[in-house]
């Protein structure tokens, strides 16, 4: 998913009106009894989607007003995606045959990169109609098929296939629309939820490079660390420089984090996310793009287990017993799809029941 910030705030970060909508603000004593779970990962890993799912599950979801606030974020995501596709037409030496679509494409090509700031002024039913026509153009479809070669939000196909609904004058985003919406996470945010009679304080920190300096502020008194990886990023480049392989940066970040002194005895949970996109991508993009030495089969199980083993091998201090005392960090890996609410709920229950050992 892309790097987007509109008006500085994701509506899901705002406290909904009404005390019955969210868990009560914990006292200091309650915080001391809470289980603190740190949610980390590189940009585009899907951390924010997991955080939104926890809000839906444990904070009664989104109010109608919050859903309404997401409209222009979604419109901006759509414009960003179609503009990215249009920009690749020349790069891929493609041509748009239909004259009306060429005119439409030119409109998006001429948009400034900071269009997100004034998206409320430029979005219209006519613009939505332009997007729909372009999405159905053969040249745009060809560019989309080569999406691993440039930066394109994961939400593109979902939103484009829902344009008739999204462009309606009375459009109110659904929770699924919100889960697909991409807004850059900035700062440190928390959600407090009860899982099997225990309060979990889930702490999320932005994953982009310029946000990682804030991570250390959250490293104290952590009961479990969840690191999120996008399986589908094995053939993609980082947004920040369009050169560094995303999975390479993710693996380096994972190794640096779990091998730090702060997490020597902390249970480590690895969420291998975007299994749905990973399955879809495997037949068309070989794992050797990221791992040149990989010559195994390209079925889902083989590819998944290989990536899983690559991350787990980065643990310098595997769990061992010395003089009757366990030392080192546990790593527990889960394949997940953050869009699946039931899967996220079950995964967190498993984490709580089996891997969080520290009791307060």
C-alpha cells in the first residue's frame, strides 16, 4: 500500500464520541497490569490494517461519522493509483487507443504530486467516471499486470472494481473499504483490548524510515513483540528510494530489532501477512527475484516455508536452557491475512494464551 497522509490524521486514530464506543482510559495501576504488546514492521507490511481490525473487534468498530471521514482518503487512494498506472504508459511503451481516454489520462498525468492536500476540491462524480473508463482501458490493464515493476497500492484492484458504489453521491465507506484505505502511520498509537480476561495494550509505531527513530521510546516493559512482514513484497522495491528490495529491508529491520538488548528474553511473534496476495503473485513472479539461490518449487507451502525459515534464521539467540534457566527469545510464526477479521482475532488469542508468559 502506498504512503499517504491526508490532513495529518487517519480517522481511525481519533477517539470516537461517546464513552460507550471505546474502552475506558486505564489508570496507571491498570496500565501496570496490562500486557504490553509492541507491533512493529517495515512500511507497507500491513500493521495499520491489523490495528484497524483490533479497533473493529474490540472498540465496536467505526461510527458513521468516522466512516464518512474516510471518504476523501479513499478518493485520494484511487486517484493515486490511477495516476501511477497512467504514468507507466510511456515507461512501458504502451499507448491508449481511445482518444477520450487519452484526454482523461492527460488530466491525471498533469496532477501535482501533492494533490492529496486538495483532494476535497478536485474529486467529483466526473473524475470518478474518468477513473472507471481508464481502468477498463487495455493499456491500463497491461500496466496493472506489470505492477510489481513500480509502486502501486495493494488496494488498487479492490477500489477500481468498486467504483460504481464508491462514486455514488451518498457513498458511505464500509469497514472493508476502511481496511483497504492507506494512510501513513505517524507517531505512537495504542489500542487497549480485553482478550480472554486479560487486557492487552497494543502499541503501533509508524514503519516508514523516518518514523523508526521513535521505536526506542516504546521498548521498555514489553511483554511480547509482534513483527509484521508482507509476504507479497518479495519482488517489490521500497517506496523511499525505489531501489532497495522491500523484503531485504524488512529482514534487516527484523534482525536489528529482535537481536537488540531490549528483547533478549521477550517472546517474538512473526506475522507473515498478505497470504492472499502472495498466493496470487507466486505463479507469475519467481522467488529468486529476492533469493537468487532459491531453486525449490513455487507452490505456496514451499515458498512460504522458505521465507519463514529465512526470517527465523536471523535470531542470534534461540531459546536454550542454561543451568535450568531458559534464555533467549522465542519466535512463533503465523501466516495471516490482515483483511480477515476472524483470523486476526484467533491469532491474537493464540498469542495471548501461549506466548505471553509474563504475568503482572
